[in-house]
């Protein structure tokens, strides 16, 4: 299947094409998996839905690349830690993450008052964003706003690609 169908951007390295390629590969793996029987019980349907959602999130986070964007790192870490047999990473990696979050919280508290005055952004809005954006709890407000804008653009791309895939397979 050509991943550039209905794509105004012929660049094979665009975010949209990288996501589509990764997501379609993941869907094919899900379809071929032995657990994907024709059992349409509510439990089996819920299990497939979770696998597709995880595949979409992983494909988008991978397409973005984890070096540049913190939310993609958080998504990939969550997926890795939720795999069967995973115990949330090694103790040393958990300690490093914990130490980083403490350092980020200390610097966050210092900057918070100044940034709130400059941005005019309320604490309730900030708390909501921290819950929505993966990895948002450990970011200062400026990074959180940058990550939120990028995350929204990526989610928009994800929805467009998934709609296109649905239209192709529905007809």
C-alpha cells in the first residue's frame, strides 16, 4: 500500500508518512498475531482496542523521535514499562528519573511565580495541561507550553492519518 495516498506532502520523511508507515506495520503485526482470533467478546474487543491505541501512540512517538521531544520519551517509556514481564525498568534507572524529577521540581518552584506573571496562565490550567501532556509533570511552564503545542500538532496528524486509513479500508 502506498502511504502517500491523499497526501499533499510527497516527502517520504514527513511526520505524516513516518507515522503512517509505523502504524500500518503495527496494525499488520496485530492482525497476524495468534491472539487475534475472531472472538468478538467484549473482553477481546477491549484488548484489541488497547493494542491499536498503543500501536498508534508508539508509532507517533517513534515518528517524532525521542531526542527532541519530551512527551514522546514519556510515551515510549510508559509503553515499555507496561509490557508483560516488565517491572518498570531497573532500580538505577528509576533512581535517576526520581532524582531528575526532584531537581526539576526545585527549579520549577523557583521559576513558577515569575512565569505565571509573564504568561498570565492560571494554576488550574497548568495542572490540566500537566495531566494531558505525557511527561508534563516534570516540565517547567515554558517547556510545557512548547511540548503542548507540538503534541497537539502530532495528535492532529495522527487523527488525519487514521481517518485516511479508515476511509481506504472501509471502501
